C-alpha cells in the first residue's frame, strides 16, 4: 500500500518560497519554506505543517567521502558512528535511549557528498533533538577504546553490505573502475585497509574540521510556530563558534576515453546480469532534465520503457531491465542493469542495448512518448512527498547540493525539454568508448535453492537500487530512532488520531463491503480491495502452488477489450496506479489517481478484474518467467539456509508448501486460471476501502457505480481454515558453508504455535523492545553491538499470520570468528530475562516508547487508509488501533515473562548459519546453550 497510496499534500503545502526574511516579517505561512542563517553560519530551513503533532529535525553536514583521500577512505562514515559514542553530557548510548524513550525516530547516514543526523519527535519533545545535536556538534569525546570497537562495527557493516553480496561487490567495483581520478571511485564505507589504519586522532581532527555550524544545514518541518522554533535554534546552536573555513574541492571529472569492462562470478548470482554505466552531469547541468526524461523513455522499470519492452516483453531475452541516475553534487553515472534469462547470450543483449541507443540517437522520439514521460515525471513529483520526513530530507538534499529553490527550477526545466534535447543528450553521453560494462555470472550453475512469500522480494528479478547511503544503524520503519519519565508523565504523551470515527461502512447490493474515508486535503482518490476466502487451497500442498501468482500476473496484463500495447499506452499516458497481487491467503488490488482521472482508472482498473485477457501466448510467456524463478529459487546460500529452518519449523504444513515448482507450474492450464478467477473474484468475498476528496455519500455512489457490476458467478466457496502446525522436536544447528561470503548470517527459529491471539500483540511488542528490537537500546543490542562490537544490527520478531500461527525468530550477521559469542550472547540474554525478569524502569520505558510512536502510524490520510486496509485484511474491528494505547498501558511484567517463556522454547529450536565456516566449528554449541 505504501507504494500505491500517494497524496497531493505537496501541491497544497510544498509551495516553495525564496525567502531571506526581513526582520519585521512575523507571519509565516504554512507549507512555505523559509531560509534563516545564524551568525555562526548555520543555515536553517523551516516549514510549518500542522497535519500531525510531530517535528522532523535533520542536521546535514556538507561532508562525505568526496572530502576523503586514499589512506583515510571511510573516515566520514567512521566519524558519523563516533558521534554517537558520547559526550560528557550524553555518555555512550544515552542520546539514543533518550530519543527512543521520548517517542522519537532517529538515525544518521553518510553519502559521497553529505552526512546527516535526523530525529522525528513529538512537538513537545523537539528540544531534545536540538540539545543532543548541538552538543554532538562540538563536544564528542572520541574515546580511544570506543573508537577501536566502533571501527569493528563499521567493518562488520562493510562485510554485510558489500563484501558478502554480489550486488555490493558489483556496485563498489563499478565505481572503482568507471572513475579514473575522482573521489566517487572510493566506497563511502571505505576500503578495508584504510578502515584498519585510520587512527582516533585522524577521525577527531576530521570531526573538528568539517562538523561545524558554518558547514551545516538544519531543516525543520512540522507542527511548530516559526518564530518560536527559531528562538530555540538560536538557544541551542547560536552560541557554537564557527569552525575553520572548509577548503573548496577541485573534483572535476576526467573524460573517459576507453571502454572498460569487468566480470564477476558469484554464488549469489542466479541469472546472468549485464550492467552498463555512462558518465553524465549532475542535476544543475542544462542536459540533466533531458537525461531525466531519457530515464523514463529508455530505461524505466516499466513495461512502456523502450529497453524493458524490447528485452522483456517483445524478445523475451530478459526478466528485468531498468536504469537511471540520481541527484548528486558531482557528475555521476547513468547505470543500466539487465537480468537475463539463464541461457541467453550476454553479447546479444548488449548488442540490443546499443541498437536501442542508436535509435534514440538517429530518430526523434514521438510527441506522445515525450508527453507520456513528462506526465509521469509530474505525477511522481506531485505525489511522492507526503510526510514531514520525506519533505525534510528532500529539502536537506537540495539545499546541500544547490539550494531548495532548485526543486522548482529543475521541474520547470523538465517541462521545457524537447524531442531534439532527447536526441542530443543520447548522442553526447551514450557512446561505446565512454562506457563501463560489468558481466555477472553464476559461479556454479548447477547449484539449487529455495524461498517463500516472506522473502519474496529477494527472489524478484533484482535491480540494484542502492542509494549510496550508509546508516549508523539498520534503517527500520518506526523503530529505533537520560530523560527520566515517571508514571504520571504518561499523560504528557501525544495521542494518535482515532481511526474508527473517520470511517463509514456499508454493504452494496451484490455483497461487497465498502469502507469510505474522506480526505479533503488532496484532489485524489485511492481504492484498496481484498478478496478473502480464508486460504486458497489450490495454491498450496500437492495441488498447484504458484497458481495465484501466475493468475495475478495474467490479470495485470490488461482487460480483454484492450490489446496489451493499448493497455500499457493508456496506463502510462494517464498517470494512475493500479495493480493486483495475491498470496495463499488473499487476493488484493490497489489503485490511485487524481480526481480528474477517476473514470479512466476505475474503468480500466476494474475491467482487468472483471474481464481479464486470458491470452494463450501471454500465459505461456508468463509461465516461462515463473519457471525461471522456480528453477533459481535455491541458488543463494543464505536463502537456502533460511528456508531449511523455515521448512523444518513448518514441516508438512501449508506454509512450507506454497512455493511454486517447475512440475506444478507446467501442470497449470488456462482453464485452471479461469476457474480460479471465477471461483474467488466474488463480491461476497470482497471488501473495498475508498478514500478521496469526496463526502461519504459521494464515495458510496462511486462504489455503487463501479463495483455494482461485480456479479456472483457461482456458489461462493466456503471459508477455509488453516490447519494447525505441529511443534518442533528437539534442537538443531546446521551450517551452510559459503566461501563467497566474508560474514556469517545467523538465523534462530523457535518452535511454532497455533494459538497466537491478537490480544498478545502489544505485550509481545513490549517484550521485543526490551530484549532485541533495537541494536542500540535493547538488551541484546547493547550487549552485542554497543559493548562488544560484534554485530551491526539485529532483527527479532514474533512472525505470525492472521491465522494465529507463527514462531519467534532472530536474524543477525557477524564475522566468522564471532559466531559462538553472538549465539551464546543471544541465548544468555533470553535466559536472563526469563530467570530474572525485567525492571519497572524497562517496562515503563517500553510503554512510553510504544505509546509515543502511535501518532506516526496515522500521520497522514495515507496512513489512516493503510491502517484501515490492514485491519480489514486481519479481520480486526475498526477501533482496534484506537484501543491500542489502553492495551499497552495494561501490559504487566508478568505478561512479558509469561510470553517469553511461551515463545522462547529453549528445548526446541533450530539455528542455521551461512558463511565461511564449517559444521564442525559449531557442533559443540548445542551442548552449551
């Protein structure tokens, strides 16, 4: 839903204002950007948005890997980490716990050309961010022992992000080879030898040089009064003295004069991959707007893009093709990535790429093709920035590189691009002697592997979309972003918007249940529908696993009254979103458009649901793609390891029988697909959420107009109940040796349960927060990362479905020599919690944290619609979220310990490890846990 629900808040609020304010101006308009500057040089951008009681605070330093040199590469990222390691006022770990304890989200990241620290806090807590960041700007200690430990954390992060993945290696090598004499050739995270040679004094000197008010930008977006918040900025930042003048860098790009290539063989590569990189200018260059539209016309990951259309749709040589370039300070690379079908010759695909380039160089694109690209660019610009954090991070980026006014400037330039501009930039930048080409091949084509819906994103045809950011801690949604909070301070926590009063429900004559939500902030409409039969028996076990995925792919090809080309042309020209997806429990569809395009979206989108085009040729082509996916599912060691554990836990259960197989896919007929569609696309099984700029009555009329056409075709299938899972027997630890990895991934799964009621959810969240949800504030995180530097991050969750079936699992990564310590550390903390309980302060802190985050879940109308859609899918009442705060407050220490004893079955578990170790290295562990 996140990718499909867009709003036009940016139209109403994101009105840019070039303002160096006169002193007498006191009125600040909501939604406008204002620039201020303190005497010490700190630039401050403010935007009032009173949509939610939160304020986004991002402090950006104009420093990144472009400021480094060989010998100290990675030092910017190391300094970023060290700035979390403490000052006298906020010793190690205290700042993180303080923000977390007060309902804040926080993180930091380093890029080639900027380093940012951000906090998202309730408006009545925003001074915490200012106090922490202003203190961090000038008073970091850089303790030598902490420095040594944190460098090990960074090295572990490097193993995880770069050294143990084919995408990470290819990304790093592409930059290193494509650039001759430019800082972009060196990785943001640094070369391993440099990381081990950087000293504490090197890092401290670097900190004092670049992390200063005159080299930084502060962006504030949210629910505040500008005059008052500027006074707070002056209070906390105004007295910090400016630092030394930062030397200007001469980083002109050397012209590439020869073709460069490299080849990578890796066990994680399941299909051949072709990557090509061309040097292009940054966004400020006059050619950049045309190149941005080239990205849409030529290499977008869209069926209407020329490269995708030819390689994937027409000639069926690839399963994915995409490319483009991003916003950077310096000239950058326009990269193209193509995932080939297994037996396709790479040279033939590269030849086609050059043929398509030549077509764009020799002939003008059509007027419709150009307008289509401009329509999509405008749609994305107007609908992609809905939250305070999205807007704040964008302002920081643009102000750092150029100025925030350039957002409008660049958009206007794109509007003016001509067909001749497209042709000119294609001739200028896409040449055979100015390309770097990477060839990625499977190391062992005969290897075999597996996956499931839970990690399905890892099995999609993967295009490298790494954004160049290296974070202080793993990026998470609403997780982890000393102030003492007493019991009476619970009343100081900001309350979330109540969902239930905003939603009205009704039932259409044909049985469809409709939920309507008014959203008068934006001239748009969203629909989200779900078909829920319990579970789809045809999709699991010995029947036809893979059939629902194949069916939805067929449906997404368009309705029978349009050819595929007509359908794609219509969808890509009129900017709207509509798609159908499914799993073994439900089928769902989502769409979004502007009000003016309502009829086009609803008619075209619902036509594909009511009358899909079951074309024989298209079914066979889609089947071939699914067969490739099924064949390649077990060709990655880390996925093989995980699903060894998963399938052991859910042995003989439908959860372990959902994945498609070549045998099952080959048995699926066109008649099977039509029968499945007829059986489940029944109005009695369907619920629909509609949110838009209409009254409830108008939304119901829209639903009646478009959804009343759904007719019951045959008796509605009975609701299917998922069978129970059997408990896990005994303990096991298994190693999947992989020499291509430089780190080990550890997955721990405990025995599954059939009785996971929704009522336990909030107590489980309290337990997880205390034990393992954060690498910085939880017991396991503090022990393994902050104290010992053994891990970069940890994931912990009670994985469960709407069926009430699930299990508790942990995932983390570490160096091979630290596997014993990490596993023992996790089990030690679990046993300590069960044996000795939790403190009153831990319980209080967890409750405050979870309560304080609730408003972020309903920050925008998008979020409210998302919550309603989730509640419908999970079969929960509309006021379930509204009562969440009450349930959190009622959680007791006894509840936490009871659930820990229930789900951490210390006599029944399975551990799988993948990486460069052997089984004999860990066999002794079972007797020690």
